[in-house]
C-alpha cells in the first residue's frame, strides 16, 4: 500500500473548488476560517475513491463527519454551525488503506450567518456523529449503542422540527 500523505496548510475558500488525487492510506487536510455562528456547507464529490470526511474544530475535536455507504462515486456532505471562532480543519481520508487511486473535488457550497433552523439541528447532528463513530467500530455492542444513538438523533431532530414549525407560525 501507499505511504500516508497529507496537505496540512491548504486553505479552502468558497471561490475555488479543489480537485485532488487520493490513494488508499492517504489523507489531505484543508483549513477553513470560521467565526462564531457561521454556517458552512461543504460537498466532497467522490470520483473513483471512497472517502471518509471529518470536520475538526480548532482544538482538534471532531465536530461532524460523513462516510455514507455509497462507495467510490457521489457526494459526501458536511454542514456545521461554528460554536467557536478559528481555523477549522477538514480531513479527507481514503476509506480503506488498499483503495486504488481516485479523485475527489471539495467545495464550499454555502458560507454565511446561521439561521435558527440550522442552529437547532446541531444537537441532533452531534448525536448522529456519535452514532457514526460507534458504527465504525463494528462490534455487536457498539452497533447496539449506535442504533440507540441514531434513534436519539432522530428524536432530537423531530423535536427541533416541531420547534421550527412553531417559530415560523409566529
């Protein structure tokens, strides 16, 4: 397999999508400057390689991630509302060390002040990320815990949707 590679200092901005080649075992980092209460939506278009995408806040904590079960073609999306200002890090990593080379394109679709609905979905998204991390462990206990977290995320999402509906009626 390939040696791990990284691009730590590339700044991602809304004006220019970035297309890169990636092989199994490799990963790339991109920095995104965000201010408090800023909403960002990113899409990573997989073109021949399955990628796992994570967004890390300035202290290095994973705030959200995406690795849908769609394989090596199609979009992975990340949405986030920054709770703290600073340089966030987007990690694009091959899903498996033995993957052949492929391409991906990453771009910022939206970057603006968050709205009430976007802010209200963050708690459900946080629980969903916890479920995804448990699912990745692939043990019977972690899969049971993941199911419980997915159900919790859905409950929170529905509750917040009800609040959004009530707020829009005012």
